[in-house]
């Protein structure tokens, strides 16, 4: 019998992209995706289950499907996406319910892979040049999103200690850029002038979206356990990012920066969430040696990631935006997958 995989956060960019990746693997027999919202990409054999933000149905789902692998892609890492209360539901309560279900007697889960974020390290003037996986952040978490991720990871560590029969891997991803992904920094780089805190030129590290998908797939296939930083080689000054994008700075006051940035949101230019402001002051770098020593190889460096993203932006301006987003329709999906009227071509 082949692998049976459940993906949380199927409606997110990462959940949908990972489902498409695993659908191409003939050794994966069963794919189940769950989310409180409908999928945003076309899927051929992933079964979608609607749930609430805190995954209250998950224990029943794991028992019914007998999946052996869970990919937790539902952690929220951008506070601009939803209110703080909902972030807490997804990141903290959802993770707690996931771990309770995975550790239950009826569970067959033997591998749990979690997509987390390098946000857990914070950003301050006391930081090391490179955070290793065992490093402790230099200052307490200031934002709700950081606190929720730290709390979720603390539960994951306790679960791994109490459940030695389940391999737990946590991937702490650096700032991601990609042609199909929208983040706070990708939107900032896409602006006519790039938001910059006056007097600061932080060193930033990026990773290309495809390298994230490849890294998660690598960890699933390799059976790795523990925490791993996922980030491309090198860092770039924010001024160099602006130079690659060929755009001028849009200076924000170093005092009361959030207030200074508020007009950008009101004018619908860009929403800079609170967790980004310290990053645009002090930058952050994470050591990626641990995952590379396990055999993973990145397709892009940090500089290559930025250049590739900027090239995609310029191409979109020339050829236009892609086709309208996929719209999930449950009745249509059920017809094509299960109706005897559909001719199956092998």
C-alpha cells in the first residue's frame, strides 16, 4: 500500500501547490486536503474536506482515512491576511487539535511535517548574523503572529518528545518570493517606489517559492526529523533589492513607523503588517547548512530569487496578468471524479 497523506490549509497557496506536487507521485495512494475555505487551484485526485479554523473534525478524519503522513501547511505567517483572533484559532488551537488527533490511539500518523517561518527568530539589533536552528531569539516577540508561531512550535516540541513513534519536522522558511505568491515584501517590491525606513539598510534573505515546495517534498521523502531553516544562500541589502528592481525608495519615518505607513494602506498601495517593520530595520539571516547537509540543494540564491521575481514582474507587465483564478465547484468536481458517465482514459 502506498503513502496516505493529509494536507492542512488546502486553500492556501502552499496547501494547493503541495497537493498538486503529491498528485504527480504514483506512490501516493490517498490525498486528503482540509481547510475552512475552498481550494484555489485545480486538483485531480485530492479529496477536499471543509472544516473550521481550529480543525475540530480532524480526529475523526485521521481515524477514517488512516493517513500515515500529515503536512501542516495551514500556519498563518502574514498578519495582514486575517484578524488576530482568527490567527490564534488557526495557528495555536488548530495545531493543538492536530497534535491531539495525531497522537490518539486510533491514529496511524507516523510523519508530521510543518511549514513554519523564520519569523520565530524575530529581528533586532542584538541578533547574530545567522540564526541556527537551536538559536534563541534576542528579544521577546512583539507581534501576535510571532507569539502564535512560537506557541505552536512549543507544542510541536512537546509532542515530538511524548510521541517518539511520530517523526516531526518543522521547516522555518525565510522571506518567500515567487510569481504566483503574494506576500508583504513581494507587494512592497512590486510598488512604483519601495517602502524603506529612513536611516536603515537591512540585510535580507529570501527563498524562491519552488524551493519551498521542493524542500517540503524532500523532507517528506527523506523522513527527516527536527527543525530546519529553509532559506537561499546569501543576503542582500534592501538598497540592493531596490537596485535590482530599478525602483526608488519610498522613505518612512524611523519614529512611529507604523503610523507613517498607514497612508499606504488607505491608498491601497501596500499593507505592511507589524512583523515587517523590525525586519526592514534590522534584517535577518538564517543558517541553511543543516538542510543542505541532509542532501537538499537550492535552485536559487537570495540574489537569484530577487532577480527571478523582478523578471517575472516585468514579464507580467508585458504580457498581462494570468488567466482568472480557479473557482472550486463541489458538484462539478464530484461529477468528473465519480460519475459513471465520465470516460476514464488510461
